[in-house]
C-alpha cells in the first residue's frame, strides 16, 4: 500500500457512511504505511476514539465477533477485559488485550476543519452541519467567490461553483504532510457552472458579512470591522458599504462671539 492509498481508503469509507464516523482499529493501522498514519494523526484527522465494544474473539480459529466485558479487579484495582464464549463448551472467558480494543476515528467535521485550515478559510457555520454536508467556507478567485462544501453523498467530494471534485484529487499526502491544491479550486471558482447553487450571490455575501461582523462584536472584539475586513481581504470602508454601516457625521462646535 502506498501512503496516498490509506487516505483514499479512509475517504471512501467516510463517503459510504454518509458522514457517520469511521472507526479503524490498531491492528488495521499497523498494516498501513507509517508515513500516512503519522501525517493523519499530526493533522488531527485521525483521533483517538473510545475502546471498541466488540472484538474478534482470540479464543479459537472461528474468529467470532463478540461483545467485550470489562471488570475492575477487587484486589488489583485494574480493569480486565474479556469475552464470554457461548459457541463452545470447552471455552468460557477469553481475555482481551487493551491493544486489541484500541481504535481511532475519522469524522466529517474533523476533515472539514482540516480543509478550512489548509485553505485558510473561516468556518463561520461550523456548527450548522446537515447529514453528509459540511460548509468549509467561501473561497475567492480572481474573478469571483464561491462556497466550498464537503459532501459525502455517493462518495466524498468537494463542491465549488457548481463543480464536483473527488477529494483525493485535491487533498494529498506530500513530503509527509497533508496538502490541498488550492490553485485548482480557485480556477474552478473563476469558471462557475451556469446556475450553480454554490456560487455566492451579492445578497448572500452581504448576509454572511453581517453575520461575521455580529459574531466578532459578540466576542468583545473592539476592532471587529478590521478583523472581518482582513479575513475577507477588503478594506474597512468597503466592508462598511457592504454591510450598510454609515459613518457618523462629526459634530461641529459653534464658536462664541464675544
């Protein structure tokens, strides 16, 4: 297996699960290239999950999937995990090593967060997640802008400006790090498909910017206009025009005539 193949395998599973978390145990990880595993863990794409509730019983050659029971020893105070075999009379309890229960998970949210970070986009709607769909942010090209959406419908892909691109074509493993092909996405932004639903209209942009400004104000950021303007790569005066903020006229004091 090549390093990129591990990514393709995980992305395929997440796409097939319609966005539900994908679990991978330690035994499977050991069969994958160490370079892939380290890159995914360093990027927080693979996160430690709760121990497995069921395992393949190591008691005999039948390899039955069995639920795991865990008890804490009264004398030792240490937990002991085991399965109870009900298939054979000569086997009862079978101890299960902690390593056999260890597992890792990939979620659509973790993947969306990674993509947003690599693309330097702000996920303002990160909490608003629908099944199999995650908003990454708004990407600007030379001629326009478009929403970037991660979709887990019939595979895992990025949707931008009406285009749909399979994720392994955009997110790759290079020099032991995960990298995203931002230039390709920007070219797609500048060549939108007619009638594409992910192209940001002027009205949608104003609504989004107003929401961003309000979010920064709610955080107590006194320089909220400057913060939003820098993120959007526009001037503060242009931001004020877009969100409808007018400058207050300066008060002129009358001079008294003696």
